DNA sequence: TTCAAAGTTGACTAATTTGCTTGGTTAAGT
DNA sequence: ACTTAACCAAGCAAATTAGTCAACTTTGAA
C-alpha cells in the first residue's frame, strides 16, 4: 500500500495554490520553491489537472494558475485520480477478472478497501484542509522560509 | 495509491491456507496452483509470515504449512505488514520530517488516511472472510478447477 | 540407511514505474 | 522587441516489483 509522490505532490501543490491564489494567479515556480518540488515535474502534473478541468492557466507575465472551482468544491480523491494515481487496490481495476477471467479469492476484500479509501478522500475538500490549524501554520512557516531564500538570491545578484 | 501483489498474494495465500488446513498441513505447491502464484515467490512471502509467527512450517513428506493461531485471531493488516508492505501513505513513515526536517503541508492528511486504511483492515480477520459467501463460492470453484488440472496431468503421464 | 518431499536461503534479473531533466514552442503583458 | 510564464515532447536513471535459479537442510517413510 503505497501512495507515490505523484499523488502527494499533486495534492500539496493544489493546496498551496488554494492558499495563495485568492486574487492573483500563482506561478508554478513559486509553488515549486515553497513545496520543494521540481518545476518541470509540476508542469506535467498541472497539465493533467488542467485537462481534468480543476485549474486554469493564465499565460504571460503576471500569469500562473488559478483554481477553476471553489476550494470547497474540489475533493482530494479527484485530485489524485486526475494525475493518474488510481485509488484502487484490486489487481483487475475492479473488473473482477483477476484470476483466469474470474474473480480471485480476495476480490471483494480489495473492492471494499478501495471504496473505503475513495470514500474517505472524497469527503475531504481543499477547503476543508485550508481551515485546519496545522495547514495554516505550515503555510506561514513556508512563506517565511521562501522569503529568506529570495533575500539570499538578491544578495547573490547584488554581489 | 497502489497495493502491490506482494500484499495481495500474502492475504490470498493465507486465506487459502485457512480454508484448506482444517486438519492436515497444506503445501505451498497446492496453494501456488490453486491461486496461480509463483511457488518460489510464495516461499519468500511465507518465510516472512513464519518469522512474524503467523504460520508454522512442517517439514518432510506430508508436511506443509499451518496457521499458528485461529483464523479469527489473524487480521488482514498484520498479514500485509508482515510481508513488508507498509500500510502507510506518508512520505516520512509518520515521522513528520517530510520537508526539510519539518512536517509538509499535507502531513496530517496522509496520517489520517493511513489510520483509516489500517483501521479498516485491522477490523477484518481471516475468520471473517471465511464466512463470506463469495469466498466460499470461489474456493469451491478453485478446487474443481485444480482437480481438472490434475486429471490432465495424469492423462499426460499415462499417455 | 537411503530416498524424496518439503521447507529454507540467497543471489540474480527482466520489466515497469517514477521522478525527474533537457530543450524546446506559444501566448500575453510592458 | 523583449520578457515572463504556460505548454509540450522526448528521453533517462534510479528504484521497485515480481519474479527465476540454484543450492542446501530437515524430516518422514520405504
């Protein structure tokens, strides 16, 4: 049972976006530095999120990404599935042909588990996460940390 | 979110064992043919299950494996964790050092998910599964299918 | 006592997936 | 024009998975 960084990055980036894009769009470069995710990898993930209709890209200077819907209307399950990480623990993707075209001994067990996981993550929206204390604290800490990074960058340029 | 065949095979094999080892021990060869799992791969999994104290090996002719405890005393979560498939969806294995030694933005979310999964699977025992209609049907079908295989084998030897 | 059935162990491997990198093109604001 | 940022495509190295192969040990039965 493993969630790869793909799904984790996608949710983290979306949460960062929800937190920072109240008015202006947010650039992937900003998200990448705050969340320490590779920029080009983020681009790939956002291509999928855009195709899934969850974010809107704004090109040109001052551009970036915005949520296409309200944060409370985007749940975690759909983010993870949008980047192609299936929330499914069966071998047969729920088809029931796990063993010689018939259901395997434990098919129903994994179906139940998958429903459990999907149900749990469907019940949580980006909006829900935003209201959590822990998320707010971490987000503030990250803003401080990245400000420091920017000062360092400017000092290097100035020197 | 993906459960690998490692964990799935382990649970399937344990369920097969629970179903067939009412008196005599069951050989891995039998389990391998019934569940279409590679024998040598099964051996690796059972080595771990044995070290975890869940099964007992009986050597020599007529040997095989037996459950060390009652089927109702073995839950699915411990089987999966015994074969080294962690039921944990955080990056940091729950340590909270996911980003530069501090908790990442979504740490709590994955902790909650992991608890959810573990709780669900802890609440289901091999004994519970045995009583399910679907499991009984599939197990009977598999016994028929493997009998057919054996007849074919004998016919080939006879010819 | 010897054979063979079964468990036990360890090393090695092919295929797949992941998490990137590189190197672009296109659109929009200044 | 120039810059900024989204958008796109191909390729690649490390890790993981799902095994195979080959040897060895223990034990019951003939």
